[in-house]
């Protein structure tokens, strides 16, 4: 669409909010790749790397309601690893931002730089994220985020595009 107002109109690798993960992965794959990061178990997260059908992203992540046998996607993230140069991620972030600005003209957009606390959870020192938020009247949101991890971090620099339903945005904010 030339102008969209609903995050369900936006796809990452052909997948959208509201789709069933079972259309793309087996239940075994979903459960084998499930992560347990949050104390509140209302929602579950699973992620996949090295998927043959990926064209743009290196990794995909999904939130769905715990116990939902249809594994309805409530949040989807596409991640590109920037192993050699963080500037590659920043350039790609600008390109995606321009595309989303044209697609979602009615969204409220704002930018932030988040500084991670030093030496917490493997973050290392001097780690930061450049974030661009798109907030929708529905309460849904999109975040384009370049994570520039410190040289002593256990993580790889990356760019992520996160499409979140309102319920996931509210739940994640309640975790912090």
C-alpha cells in the first residue's frame, strides 16, 4: 500500500502480525527455539536464525500468547547482524526509516538513543542503541533500532525492525 495505518499491512520476510507461526514453522521448531527471558509468562518468545527462506534478515523473533495453540504472531522482529561495520547498520536504518515514513504518514515518529548500563547481562561497556519509534493511534508500534554493543559485550552489533501489537508493547513496558 502507498499509505498504511495498520501495522498488519507491513511484512517482515512475508510475515505479518496476526499470522500463525504454524504457517511457517512446525510446533516442534517453535518450542525448541523458545526463550525464557521474562518473569511474567503471559507471552512467549521464540527466535530463528539460519532459515533458508530469509532474504533480508539474519534472524527472526516472535512473541505470541503463552498457551495459544495457533501461535498467533503478536510481535515480529527482523534482525540484521553488522559484524564488520556499525555504519552499515546505521545506513540501513536510515533507508528503512525513509520507507516507513512514506508508508506510515499518520504515525507519530520520535527518536531516542538508549545507553545500556555498563557490565549488566553481557552488555559490556559503552553500549547504546539508536532507536526510531513509530507510534500508532491503535496503540501498536514499530521500532527500528541499531544496537552498537561495546567491544567487551557478548552480543553482535545489529539492526532490528520490531513490529509490536499494542498488547505486546504494554506487556513489555510492564516488565521494566
